[in-house]
C-alpha cells in the first residue's frame, strides 16, 4: 500500500507544527516510521490521505463508542450549527446534558462542563484543594490526567511513550505537591498518607488505567483507597476520561461498584468533540464559582455543538444498554483469538481486558502497574504495530496506550484482526 501522501504531508507539517503533530503520541516516535494522515472515517474504519482503509482500534482515544461519523450525531451537529456555533451565555441544552449525565452516572449531584479532559482534571484537583484546605495530591505512576503541571510527574501516555521523566517548565514547588506510588500498591498509598498526615487533598486515579496500556485495579485496591479517603478527609477523584460511558453507562463507578467523590470526563461527553466535565458530591461542587470561591471558567464550556453531539451519543447509550454487552463480547472474542495465536507461537504475553478496553503486553508476568508494562517487550509491540498497519489495522502507536473497540466493528473485522496478528508474528 502506498502512504506517499502521508509522507509528504508529514514533511510539510514539520515546517509549521512542532514535530509535525498537535499531540506527541501521534508522531509515531516510539513505534518508528512516519505518522499516517487521516482524511475521513466512517463506522469502524479510518481512511488515510492516500485512500487506504484501516480497521480502527483507537476510536479517537475512546469516545467514538458507536463508531465514526455516527449519523444521528452528525445530523444533530449540522442542525445545531445553523443556530450558532457558540453563545458564551447559558442554554437549555446544557441543563438537559447535565440532567442526562446525572441520570446515568452514580454519585454525581452537580456537574460542570469544560473543554477537555486536562481541564476537567486540573479543575477537579483545584476544587479538592479548595474544599479540603490542603495542598498535596497523590497520583499513580503511569496514570495520565492531562498535561496540567501537577500531573506531569511519573505520567503515562505520551510521557511514558517518549520516556520523558522530568518536564522542564514544571516548577519544583508544583512537582513537590504531587506524590506518586505504584498502581495497585495499597500499602504504599497508606504510607504516603501517613507520612503526609493532614496534607493530602486528593487522590486521583484512572479506575481502569488506559495510559500505560490497559491495567486493571486488583480486587480491593480501589475499595482500600476509598476507605483511606473517608478516614482522612481526602477527596477521591476518578479520572473517567477513558472509562466514562465506555465500561458501562455509569462508567467505572458502576462497573466496579466503587464510589468516587469527584469524577472527570473528557471527549466522550462530546462524542469526540472538544469537551470535558467534572462533577460529584453537591457539598464539594458547591465550592465552585459562582456559588463558592474556587474559580473555574471558560467561554467554550457548554458549547452547543459539543453538547448536542454528546447528548445524542449518551442518550443512545442510555437507551441501548445492550451495546455494552455487544462491545464486551467483541472484545472478549478478540482476546480469545489473540490468546490462541500467541500461545500457538509460544510468544510470552499478557492480555489485560475489561469491557471494550484491551492491551497486549509482550511479557510473561502479570501486568498490574507501570513497572510491569515498562518491562514488556515494546520492540515486539512496535513490530506488530507496523505489520498490522500494513495490513490495514490501526492500533494506538504506543505500547503504553489502551486499545478501544467501537460498536461499528463487525465480527468479520475482529476475525480479520486475529488473522492479521497470526500472519504478523
Ligand atoms: N494522550 C492521548 C492518549 N492517551 C493521545 C492524544 C492524541 O494524540 O490524540
């Protein structure tokens, strides 16, 4: 297959955009080669600038649960755009959106719209600090909560992909307020809290991690943190940018039956449009301006195009609960197929999967934290990535990102993917 147009576009992009991309993982730096430039997508397929078709396992990093260019969403955006692309004033649609989310997600009394997952997490942490009057936060190695200063400590996603340990520009003071420990290490959380008694405002976590590859919480881990937070007046924040409305209509809180105090969402709230949100307990959320003095604002917050896109998607997810079963079944079939292939080839591997999130790690060990993910054979992942790309299958261009399935994938797409993996390795 020719990717000449992508090669030319990348050369051109590097003259006007840093590294030729607007988000680092897209540059293919860790997997090698030139990034593929996309032109359009429909359902389960991406089409690049040369017209090549790819089965998509990213779904725009999660939100396109029903596939690309889903007709009801596109139609709703088109109709809304005729009424204005932005008001900077309240609209009824924002109330409908808040009501819809509150009806779908447990433990959310009030919700505030923002414009990205980064903004949502950054605002939730500020709110937790304002509410508790404490400064420090605990995050987990390999978790990624967007690119606000406080989160760029031992972070996953692009930082893990590009092996960036310390980020110039983040002051030592800010970094010192972010404490970290290994995912799934409850004893380490307890010790950090003890050592910083009365100083920890929040513990923020991806309840199922997707930014170090897919890593699941061990039984009792989230429940244990919940108990610590209750005992120490610490705000427990679930970053559901990836898991929200994907693992279940009520996200990881529903799927894993653990309560968060605050929850953050990202692009899924806008069906892939630029949007995010944070919400949770009334008592905490009432500290936000204009009710309280924890300040947070944005002209594009509650943008009508993002709202109608998200409302249309979420409404459909609410009324068609069977989507989650069908997504999980497809993902389980993919897992089973890959299991058989890798076993028959005697390649050491571990597959982590929950709902429609899945990752392969080329290692014998069980992967429960970033250390385990980092010890896997990423060179083999990179080989697989390129062989699949050449077979028309688009995986995340990093061993440290979860794959996301969408409902438009057919059984044949899954079988084709399994067969391509078989041929590739
Ligand atoms: N950091 C994002 C996924 N975890 C990648 C964003 C993008 O490149 O679009």
